[in-house]
């Protein structure tokens, strides 16, 4: 009797442990499966945010937006992160030079030029984008962003656009000032070439060191500014015996934030497309032209080039299109 009672008493805790193990094991397996596989859904859209100033250490994945919804959001971000800072900078410059009527007038003209853009100019961009791409033999395969630079000395604009494959329509999200090549300076100054240029990994981008030259000029912008490299291109140079076509390296980059940004809005570069720091940060943060780089980064997540805190759009593009709104310089679509 004593031995059987002892046996019955000792089996009770074992039954409890077996019961608890039967519950815990499936739960642990489920949690382990979720940790290993449930967070690796590559079909989910990239993380998106509404502000360049918003900082999060662990962003939450959001439901996919339609192309139109995302473009509308990016239009708002561009207005606050690029357009407004440019207007504020021009206002500050105008106050700084208020005792110099000539300089003040030039600054005010640039400001008014930017504010006076109308539907007709947007229509020109749409037409010229399609004409340039037709001539280059390329097309938008699907919905994506693009950048259009107008080298016209009387314009000096850069636009961020979006092609909606569903509607076949091009939307212009915002416009900022640039400086394109000033061939009149001679020497190694080029006229910025017209055409369609793809942001390819083969012409690997890099970032500015922010080191000033002997004149205190940071030619590629503040430290860590993105430099988009579009490879060797043919450009026109001015020589004593007349203009000639020569090879140049086409870049899009920031300019010195203290000295160079005040000059945006006029031809001033050696052939590259100079942009504001605000636009540089916008394009870089949202991977607007990084379709090829985002594909490349899938197998190289630790690349030094692409920032870990970037917020790629769901429909990145890859084309910089350079045109000229001057009469006689506008592209015609290929027949």
C-alpha cells in the first residue's frame, strides 16, 4: 500500500509538466516561425514617411499606396522640404542685398521666375520628356519618378516628375532652381548636354567630402551630400577657333551651401547640374532615381552609399532628362 501510494503521488507533478509542455511547445514553434519567416515578406512595400525631418528608429511597414496617392504625398514633401527653403533663401538674400538695387533685382527676378510657373510650362515638360525619350529609344516600363532639368539660361529649372502607368499621364510634383554649364567661361567649361541619362550602378555614385578648395568653396556641397554620376558624355566646349564636341563627366550634385546656393538660377557650372542641398536630400532620402541601386542593394544591405535611414518610395525611377525650353532647342519626338 505504501509503495503504490507513493507512486501515485509522484506521478502527479509529471502529468502537470507534460501538460504544460504540450502547450508551450506549439507556442514556441509558432513564435520561432514568425521570427524566422514572418518578417521577411519581400512583397511588402518600402517604408514611407511624410517628412524629411521625421526620425524613427523602428519604422512600421504601411499598406501599399496607389501611384497617385504616393505622388500626391511626395508633392507635399517637395513643397515643404525643397520649394519653401529655396524661397526662404531668396528672401534672405534679397534682404542681405537690399542696399544693392542691381543684385536685389536679380534675386527678386529669380524668385518671381520660380513663382510664376504655370500650366503651360508643365505641359512643355511633359511634351519634352516624351520627345527626349523617343529620340533616345527608351520608355517608362511602369510607374516611376524621374527628374527633368531645363538648361535654358532664362529658366534654369529642375523638376521632379512622376509617370503613372495606369493613366499614362505625367505629373510634375515640384520645381527648383539649378545651375547648368556656362560655356562662355571657356577652358574646361561645357554646355550641359541634352538627352536621357540613366542612373546606373556601373557609374557608381559617391558622396561629397565637404573639403573646401583654396577659395573656401565646397564644390560638391556639404559633407555627405550625394553625387549622382551619369558617366562620360559628349558636350560642347568653347575654343578660340570655335566650339567643339569633347568628352565630359556628367554629374548632378549640390553646390557650396554658403556661397554656391546663392548663385543657383543662372548658368554657372562646368557642365554638371548643380542643385540645392534641399533637393539633394529629397532625392537621396526617398531614392527618387535609385531604382537600379535599390535592386543592387538587396544583395548588399551594408553598402556605404545608401543610407540606412533612407525612406525609398514605392515607385523609384532612374532617368535624368535634360532639355532646353529655349526656342529652337526643343526636342522633337522621333517619327
